[in-house]
């Protein structure tokens, strides 16, 4: 198992956006403009975004839309210099626990067919590939894989999350668990 860098995860705020944009530019060919993030965190009541910090550095972020009992993961990214240290895992754990605490039963997302790292991360959390959106990423003419996980509030999923959380439970940690309501 790779090293674990324990991070503190908090809601994303406007003052985080410069650091988010630096990661966006280094990560995605077609990245979101800053205004899209600002709009998400200030105007979209269905959207929830979180930032992971190691010491004072913003090392990753993720977001979700919660519509009735479905959660749609909109983005997740880790700073290129901090990848492979279980930060993506901690972010996804936090996001799914949050979604479950808000009443979500299902989670879904789109991911590039070529993005094996992200697909592996999602599979670790029980996501399954359930379909393809042809040419979803039009600029690169690439398909999206649709992935889906459920039941977020069921015993099996809770046990899976518990198992995934064990490495973060060892020693001192800022890692926070959200108790499902
Ligand atoms: C996908 C991403 C968020 C993963 O974050 P990370 O902190 O590097 O990943 P973690 O260290 O938490 O790894 C968790 C699991 O993800 C998978 N994974 C992560 N990096 C991987 C890689 N380079 N190759 C294959 N699988 C990988 C593995 O299953 C890993 O578990 P393991 O260590 O037990 O094998 C990160 O690579 C990233 O920011 N990529 C660019 C942005 C992106 O593609 N976002 C997804 C858009 S849908």
C-alpha cells in the first residue's frame, strides 16, 4: 500500500479558488474557469465542494451535486505533486459520507475512458461501470464511462467505507468522518 498523507478536509471557499485554478490548469485540458467554481459555491444550492489541505497547502478538491436521493460527482483532483498518497481516497470518502448524511442513496459520475487511475479509485469504493456516453469529451473525441454506486445508506456500503477508512484511523489524523443522519 502506498504512503498515506493525512489531510484536513473543509468546505471550499472563495479564497481557495486561486489554488484550485492552479491545480485545474495543471490537470485538465479543458478546465473550468474560476467563475464556474465561484458560481458553484455561491449560487448553486445543490452543489457542495470540499478542499483538502496538507499543512497550509491546498492539495486537492472535489464536488458533488445532490438532487433528491442521487449524488452526482462533478469533479475530483489532487495536486500533481501529491498524487498517490491517498488524498483522492480521503476526498472521495468524505464526499460519499457527506452525500449519505444528506440522504443520497446513489452516486454517479462520468469519467474519461482513458482515465484508469480515476476509474480504479471509484471501483475501490464500489462504483460499477454502467454505460458509455459517446463522444462526451468532444474536444478530444473521447467517450465517457458512466459509473454508479449504491446503496450508499445500506450496510454493505457502510462496511466498505469503514474498511477503506482503517488506514486513516492509525495515529493522529485530521481526517474527519461524517456520521450519516
Ligand atoms: C484520480 C486522482 C484524483 C486520484 O487521487 P490520488 O490521491 O492520486 O489517489 P490515491 O492515492 O487516493 O489512490 C487511491 C486509489 O486510486 C487508484 N489510483 C490512483 N492513482 C492511480 C494510478 N496512477 N494508476 C492506477 N490506479 C491509481 C488506485 O486504485 C488507488 O488505490 P491503491 O493505492 O490501493 O492502488 C488523481 O490521480 C488526479 O487528480 N487525477 C487527475 C484528475 C482526474 O483525473 N480526476 C478524475 C476526473 S473523473
